[in-house]
C-alpha cells in the first residue's frame, strides 16, 4: 500500500494504524501546494455481494456528509474527501500534528484538578457542538483526543462514520439490517451503549471516565463497581474538591437518566466553580442554594411536627389504680367542675378478649392529635419566603420546643390549682391530717429533677409520702419514703386510705 496513489491524488507514505476492520495511513495530497499531509482511512468490506455493497455505500456517504458538517468546528478535523475505489471505501481527513491524550494519562500519573477541569471544559464544548448537530461520537477515549502541537488544544478525532461501516462489513446480510450495533471501547462505554442504544449522555459518561482516570492514575478497568447499584467506586482514590467530585459523579452514573442529559448541562455545573462571576454561574448557584434551602424547610417542618407530636402526649396522662385488692382496674381523671367530688372513677367491666374486639377508651380531657408527617406544599412564587423560613426554623426550633413544654407545664399547673382550690367538704372535715402528707394513687417513677431522668426507684400506689412544699410544672418534691419528684396528679392531698 505504501507508495500507492489513491484517487489519482493521495500518495500513501506511512502506516498510521491498522486492525481487523481496515487501515489508517498518512498520505500526501499531490494536488495542493507543498503536498501537505493528510489522513486516509481505508475500509475493505468482507464481502462483494452487490446488495451489501449498496447498503454500505449509502451509510458511508451519509456519514461522510455528517463529517463534512462537523469539520467546521475548530477542534474537529476537516473532511477533505471521500471516495470508493476497487470496492473499497476511503475517507480523507485533515492531519492533526500532536500527540494523543493517552500519552498524558499513563498508569500511576495523576493530573492536577485544574488540568482535569480544563480537559472537561474543552471536550464538553466539542460535544455540545456535535450533539446539537444530531451526532453521537460513541467512542470518546484518550486515543481519540489529540493534543494539537500548534496551540495545545484538544481535537476530537475518529468519529463513528467508518466504525459503523467497519462493523457492518463483518456481518451477514440478515444481521446487517439490525440498527442496534454496539460500538465503543470497554471501560469507557456505558451499559446502554453496550446494548446498542447510545445517547448523548453516553459520550458524557465516557468523558467523565477519562477525567476520573486522570485524577486517580488508574485504568478504567481497575476501578471497582458497587455490586448492588453498578456505580463506579472511585472517590477513595483521589482528593478532588467537592464541587468537581459532584460533577464527575453525575457524569458517570450507571443509569443514563441520572446523568447530565446534555453537554450544556455539564458545562453549566462546571461553571459554578470555574467561572463563579458569570450570570450563568450565578443562576446555577442560586438554583442549587434554592434546592438546598427548600429541602431544609421540609426537614425543619417535619422535625417541628414530630416534636409537637411527642410533647402533646404529656398534656394528659391518665392515672391507673393498680391496687391489687381491687377486683377491677379503675381509671381516674381530674375534673374541672367546681361541684365535682374529690375523686371520679370509671369502672371497666372485665372483657372476654378472645371473643370481643378491643374497646378504645376515651379520655375526659381533650387530647391533641398531630400527624406524624404532614406533606409540605411549596408554591414556586413563595420560594424566597420559604428560604427565610428555613433559617428561622433552624435558629428558633429549640426555643419553640421549650416554649411548648413551658405552656404544657403551666396548663397542668392550672388544672392542679383548680383541683386544690375547689370546695371539697370531705377535705374540710379531715383536719386531723397534716398538710405535708399525700397519698400516691398510682405507682409512679421517682425522678431526680422535675420531668427529667428516672432514678430507678418506684413509689407504689397507696403509699403515704411526705412533701416538701416545692412544686415545678405539675411535679411535687417528696422527702419520704424516698427523696425525689413525682407527678402531682397521681397523688391525693389527704392521707386517708385509698
């Protein structure tokens, strides 16, 4: 092949590469001044069947027209010619003097974050152009990115035009009609492309893998995968910034819908920390902050609702008479009526629980029920108010919780005061009992401080206790038979028998 004159114009002078599908040569254009170098890609179909050649020729011409259009970009080689000779197909493209990116990404060599970011910005700009023209490269890898010697820019080469015809050249006529042909390089090719269904995000995935290779110094095939999700595990091999790590993680997501869907989206994400002063970067940063604060609003709202739910449970605590001498359990609840007797009891008859459904007891005091979770409806036009609300909620939540507790304690104290001050003839007659004696009506845990942790000691129902006179939010202090605090509503202000 060396020395052969193709199309009576291109003289082959050097073999640039070869494989099972065809060869690539450096040739001289004998019809241009100075005989400049060019790249000639040859494809020789595996069969000379007329129908096969007809279809291959149609695909070849269609792809050549696409390359002609893409060659207008400064970082894509121009298509100089395409022709058929002796049932072989040839593409002639601009020769790019330089070296491939694979020369820079040697095993164990880690590039700095600024260099990797520059690679991403350059190649994403190229992908943005080719994707806007309806083209997917399908073989983004270091060998196909040439560092041009003249200006040190990256040039994307070896588009899928010849690859598609090469792949078809080894297929039978029946298989040739199948449009889902897998084209790409293992390690850089995502799963959907391996199934013959590439998308623009497939090229973004491959570029993300190149960036990870540059940061870690590892070959893509050396990177482990999560066996459950299929995601690539790479962050433990590098110390990249949080911003770049976030962008790369989204570029190489296993499921294509979770990636950036366009190169423009990926470029916008990069601009938030590469060009933070541009209007586009500011808009992206504001959008990210908005999502963050809206999420915080939801989290704080749920937290407050859960806190209210827990605090509401202590507003009413029924006292249960657990006297073993009683045949039936009784539930005692305080009454607010001034003419009520000293003690109101509701006797519950025994129930055959094997044959009867459980009976739900209703409390004489109104209980507050707050749902465990409540959906947060956010109106887009009120986003700014919600952001401010999240900050206030974060700062004031402990104060709000303490205020609720204080209000509940005050409510219980008011109830206890009414109980103590209401007229009770029975009590008036019992003058012989000391004022510092109470009777525990229900077994109670003794606390070290009002409402705080338990001491582990229990005072049983019917026990007489000596009070010190100290009260705090519905809790009273006793000095005998044990030192501590108990809930006042579980006691009687008389030392008569229970």
